[in-house]
């Protein structure tokens, strides 16, 4: 089982944001006729910020793609719950809150640097 704590999550996401640039804005992908949305996997590769982070931690493309199915919707909490139930990923509530808020910010069109800052601020307020 892959174990991820909040420090690993923040450091891993910081590395991805540094690679893509703080001002990078995620492009929603076609999803059904005339629709688009954020997805974990696109054309066989990790796509969104949370998808890229989880893939970098060792979560398979196949497991990430499950998060894009109607069974789960697209909320990070649902994907993380599925990964925990299948004993693929172990994490704590603080890390789930961080990743969920990170995804929310991205899905709202925030630059990845802004999404990282806001998600980090939310978990820092809980201390």
C-alpha cells in the first residue's frame, strides 16, 4: 500500500507546480457531447494536478481512471476513498482535505500556484 502524509503531498504538488509553472491553468477535457470537465487521466496519461501527483506516488493509470467514471463522479474525496478501500493508498484526513481543496481550486480555473497556496492555507488553518 502506498502511504502519503500531508508533508509528502505538499512537497509532491509543489514539485509538479514548479515543473508546469505557477501560472499554469488546467484545460478541461472533452467529456461527452458538448461537455468538458477536469479528468484524472487523458489519453492514457495522468492529467489534472491531483492525477499527476497520485501517479507520481505510484498509483496506476487504471486506478486513476476509475475516478473519472460515473461511479465516482470527479471529486477527489471519492477517488481517495476508493483507493483506500481497495488498499491501494493510505492517507490521513488532513491530506484528503488538502488534495480535495487543491482539486476544487483547479476545477474552478485557478492557476496551479494559486490552487496550491489556497489548499495549503486551508490545512494550515487546522493546526
